[in-house]
């Protein structure tokens, strides 16, 4: 591979689907340039989330961003939602081709 | 048969879920079916509404909504004091029971239709009107005037939610188009209705089977509440209908509206507006017990009540 790769953070959030509208708003506010949402199923602290209907549906949100943005998002979501909603977050390092796409918001 | 045969599909789904069959309706099918049912119910009510003077419904609508608010107001202290539930849970469950279940209403309507018992067709208007007020009441009970209540989000969640958009939209389209205008759509919306309802009930059986674990968590008090509350609501509905001079069929439908507990709009709204309430409790009670109870026992009971109490007020 000859193209240069840069390090960015991949933040993954797995949470109740009912949070999607609020989450999307928070992500934009905290400087994420984009996100990817997929429907998800699984089991955890909140029991079986089989996605058969709205109340048992989960989503998996992925955000590629810089370190500061990832930290801001994790802190805000943890403070605002972790206590009352099913939510799991984790951050990994990933190598991306075009790092400019995944910077925080200007300023 | 003492009950509506279409509920056998619900029983089938329930059994399939309990024996861990690999039967599974994809989430998109559930979505599509609920969109169809809401729109069809709205259209049907709208067509009936076009035969009436809408202004005549204002007073009954006011009475019906006002009386309906007694349900969460009565349920809340029972849940909080007798059930010793935290304030948020008591309020959220009260909101579920004050709001209505569209599918229970649909089953009650087909129960009446299969017996040739006429009813006021515009009852759907009340179905649409009864969804929101109890949810607002529930949030008010949970918050008791706290400043940080997200009313805007709640109103948006419910009023822009698919059930109000489709029911209200269907009502409006049916009302504007009238019987002749809707006739070309009859085959899709009215002839297929019962088949779609059967599919939806099959799916609901599977969903309820999946919530049985929640039911154990809910405990004995909530289980008893989930059976007695709809009976009390049903009685209140029959009496209110008598007051408004509804037919036996209309009284039975109003009883079903008061007896039913929401499990689509209410869980979504409470999740946003009262996030500290445990959804396993409210959904376990409303969907796990009250919904099947109403299908199997409640609907025939409300019909019996409506027939025997006709004209007491």
C-alpha cells in the first residue's frame, strides 16, 4: 500500500434505537463530521434486544473523528444518557486514508 | 365462538415464541403492517365521519377525553402507594393505561362486525384523540412541575409519531374523499384488513412471548393491576357511553378504548420524556398481560357489559 494512512479514532456507540434523533443532534453539535448508523440486535444488561419492534430495537452508531471530538462525545453521552438508557461505547484507533474528512468541526 | 377468530393468530405467535420456534417476522414487516393498519383504521373512520356532522362530535369528544384522564389519575396513586413503585414508574405505567391500543380497538371492531352488531363508525376519532392526553398527564405526574421537562420533545414525539400521522391523516383523507372517493381503494384497505390484522397479531404473539421474562420482573402486584385496571376502565367506558347515548356497539368500543393500554406510542414517548422509568415494567404489564387479556377475555366482557348496562344512565 503506497497511500499514506493517518491515525483517527473510531467511536462505536451501541444503544436503544429510540435515542437516534437525540444522538444525531448531539453528534453534530459536538463536531462530528459524519456518522454511520446500522440496526443492531444482541443481548446485554438490558436483556435480549431482538429488534422485533420499536421498543426492543438497538442501533450501532459509528463515528470517525479526531481524539478531542471522540472524548467530547463520549463525555457528553455518558453524562446525559448512560444512567437511564441502554448504551455501550468504545473507542479504537483506526488508520484512514483522508484524515481531513474526520477532523473536528472548524474552530 | 365466544371470541374473535383472528386472535387465534396471536395465540399461534405466542406459542411459537414460547417453544422457541425459528419463526420470526422481520422488523420491516412489523413496521409495514402497522403502517397499513393505522392508515386503514383511519380511512375507515374518516369515511364514517363524512356521513356525520363533525361539529356534533365536539361535545362527546370533550367528555370522552376528560373522563379518560381519570384513568391515569386513578392508576397513579394505586401504583405508587399500593404497588410501592417509584414515582417515575408509577407515572409511566399510568400513562400507558390512560393511552390506547389501536390493535385492541381493531380486534374489538372486528368482533362487533362478525356479530353484526352496529357501532358508531366515528369512534376512530376518539381513538386518535385519546392517544396523547394520558401521556401528557403521565409526564406531568412524573415531573410534578419540574422545570427541565422536555415537553417540546414529548409533543413532537407523539404528534409527529407515526400513529397520529397515519390515523389522523387517514381520517382526514377518508373524510375528504367520502365513501365514493375511497371506493377504488376498498380492496387494498378494507378487504385485506382482516388478513393484515391476522399477520400483525401473529407478530404481536411473538413479541409478547419475548417479553415474558419482563413479566416475571414485574411481580404479582403489577400482574393483578394489569387485569383489574382494564376491567375498571371498561366499566367506566360503558357508563360514559351510556351518558352520551351511544349504541351497545359504540359503548363496547369506548369500553375497549378505556380498557386498553398503549404499547406503541406510550413506550416511545415515555422513553423520551421519563427516561428514568423502567420500560420493562410498563411494557411487561401493558403488552405482556393487558393486551392478551383484552383480546381473549376483555373484548367479550366489554360487549357483555355494554349489552347489560345499556340505558342505566
